[in-house]
């Protein structure tokens, strides 16, 4: 309505871009982790079958989500044959129960944390877009805590693990279909150094 | 012309100064489309206002006409078919309007008021009877002419609908731009009720959620995430200064803010050990108190307008449903039973109705419950509707449509009139501020 009277304020438009750029810098450390060696599909189970698109070749290791892992150990988390390479747990609709196919991976992360008491893991809970946004934030947190309890049972100290939930706000895949939804109902493992 | 002159007392109004918003301009305004008009829409013609002392910088009649049309409750007469723009009833050729089928006619004029502003006089005429029904006078400074147009619409709306108009109110919403899940920008935007004059009050690469207006319209509470740190926070931002204070933050859930009607407290959701509960923050003391202890998800609080109750979403019974408790956390009762689940309540301003999201079949739709008899009426089409919020006069509900085209929509509470508010990119989570006058 009344578009024609909107003032053109070019200087302020530039300010918007600068603010956005500043946030980009602070945001790139964490969050979305498109990692080599992760299961490409929830149904693919805990072991990745050669879908690591060459990321496991030494120098090209994608360290997103592994910043808190000592450099000499990072290959463990990108080797598709190592259960530590599973760094996302996928869930059924409205469920926070961890499917049994992730048991070995959970155990491996618990043991790694037990053996490296200075390493810190952040679990990021997520949901698909169905249902209300704040309820989904709470559901994602329940999922993250469910994974945390399982990892603690596998030997980690609870103080090594923090949780956050983004609900439906950070989908791994955009789209309104069952496949996208199944990839978005997840908990991501982020080894942080902060 | 032979028409009865009715010398009604003028209704005199001084426009309040509308608080400035400390902001950056937002990219684009929402576009309003009326998608369904009420069958009983009231026909009305608003003629261009006459001006003494040069052309007005703002087309007051056009603004008022657009306001009324946007509700779907009025059918406005096309200006192109109007003959003349009389400034006073004496100048009206009623026969001309009668032959056009116009029953309700608004005419007016603006003149310098001697103080740098304008005195706007307008009349509601019964063209069929050839008589003046009501007359009004508004004083506005030179930079308040848009508000004057909205005030004209408010007065006409109140005359016909019997409720205050919401055309001076503001809405807030979240926009999301960027094509990939990795690279998006979230903006918290405040605009006029119809999406015009948008201004960004907060923006981030990380998610921003759940805007909630303070009852006086001067502050917004909302949720901001810090993805680098893995934290969430509930912030309260002053719209005139841009200053923000954080009332809850950390790992886990800090979200779903809802103001008490007197503005002294904010109910919100916070998690401990994975379990989300409803808490209350006292703005004066800075103290936080826990209200629910269920071990299930308790979130999405909404304060009743009388300040005595808080509705909230809980899955303590399995599927999420809406419950009611007192403000101490006691006397919990379940409110919703229809459908598979019901979530995210918002009280109507008179406290007599509740709007929420109802899941049934495979879809999520907006439903309105009459709290006197718990009858539920579904008012939206789905399939992924979310975030209902009552207009400040209780006559419409704004909500978000997800799926394919993410836009906002409004529906009259009877479900008869519908409009959409859309723009390129995603628009979500509308919150409707107070009347503004």
C-alpha cells in the first residue's frame, strides 16, 4: 500500500548489509555441519557407505562441528568406517526416542568424551516444520537431552555436554515433503572450542 | 438540492504523536490482497477530500478507503466512477450518487489550521435520503496526514461495525531471506497493520522468533539465537531507542515470551535438563519464578486479558493440548479436546475467545474457541497454518501460512472475510500490537 511514498534511504540500506555481514562472521563457527562421512540419509543407518565424497582425504577434512577436537583426532570423525563419523541422530515423528541403529555411534562418542575430559560437545536439537514453532523448540530440546543422557550413560561427564534447540528454524533441508522432514528431525553433534 | 441539514456536533480529535521506531528500513512492504469478502460487506464511497490551500501531500480519502476495504467487511466504490469531490454537504449532488447506487457516502476537506497543520472535516452522508448522518473534525500536523486517513477509517468503521477500528495499529513479524538452509537472514520487522511502512528492528543470520508486543506498544519481546555459542535468549527491545535487555538466556530453551496485560511481567518458556516449563519474569524486580513442574513440555504461555489466568501448550496428556492455570501455576485445567492436537493459544482482547492451531487429519488450521461454551470454529484453510494473533479490536485474526508460499493472512472472526499479506521471501509469526489511539 502506498509504495510510492516510501522514502529511498540508500545510506541506511548499506547499513543493513554491514550488520548482516557482521553476523555472518560470528555465525560461521558453529551450526550447520555438512560434514563428510555423516550418514546421508536417516535410513542409511549409523555407518556411511562410501558417500563421503572424498572429504576424508587428509587436508580437505571439513572441520565444521569438529573445532573442539584436537587436529590429530579429527580423522576419526571423518572416517566413514568409524562410528564417530556418525554425528547426526535422526528421529521419528513426534518422538525423542533414539533409534537403535545409532547405539554404536552414541557409545563411541560417549567413550571418546570419557577419554578426553577436556573436550566439549554441543548437541543441537531440531524438528520438522509441522506443529507450532515454540512447541518444536521444546521438542528439539527434549531430543537433544535424550541424546545427552545416552552419551552420559556411555561414559561422558554430563558437564562436557551442552544442549540447544532450534526447533524448526534451522532445517537441514528445505522442502515440504517426507524426505526433507525426515532429515530435519535430528540432533547434530557439534564439538566446540567455546 | 433539497436535503435536510443536520447540524450534528462535530467530533473533535487531536492526533496523538505516534512514537518513532528506531529502525533500519525493511526491504519490501507486504502486499495486501482481499481473498474473500463478507457476503454482507457494507458498500461505501469515499470521495477525494477537497483541499483549501494547495494539493495535500497525502491522499486521505484513498488511505481510508483502502483501510476499510482491507477488512473485507466493506465494499468500497471505485473512485474512477465518482463525479466530483464535494467538500461539504451543500456541494453534494445527491441525485448523481443515487444514480450510481451509492447509499453511504463520505466527503471531506482539509484546510490549514494556522499552526502549520491541517483541520480535516468530513461527513458521513446517507445519499439515498440526501442527508448528513455524522460529521467529524480532525486536527493533524503536516506529518500526520497518513494517521489522519487511518483515523477517518477508524471512525467510519466504528460507526458501522460498533467496534474501534485497528487502522492505526502496528504489526510485527519475522522475515527470512536467503535460498539455502545455511545462509539466511532473519529480520524482526514492525509495520503498519496492513504491512505498509515496514522497518527492521533487529536482524541476524541466526534464528529470530516469537515477537510479542508490550501492552502499551512501546516494546517488543522476542527470541534471538546465537548459533556460534549455542544459546538462546529472550530479549525485550524498546522500539523508540532500540535498547534491548535480556531477561533469560543460555543453553537450552529460552523462548515463547508473553506479556501480562499490565506489562509488569513476562511469562516465557525455559528448559532444565531437557524439560521445558513455563516461568514468569518480573520486569521491576528482575526475579524469575517457575510456574509449571510437569516433566512434560509446557510452553507457549498466553496471558488472559483480565490478568488472572495463563493458557499454555502441554503434552502432559500425550499429544500437545491447551491448558489453563492461574498465575501462580495452580488450578490447572485442560481446555481443548477437539482434533488430534491443539497448540499456541492467543486470547481475544475481551477474554471471551481463544485462537489456536488445531491439528486434524493431516493439516494444521486456525481455530477459535468460544470460552463460554467451548465451541470450536475452524477459520482457516491449512494445511500448515501457525501463529494466530487477534486484532486489538478482536474482530480479526492474523496468522502465518506455511508451505509453498509463506505469507501472512487475516480472517474475520466469523471466517467470512479473508485477506493475505505477502512479499517475496518468507514472512512468519505475526504479532498484532495495540489499537494505537
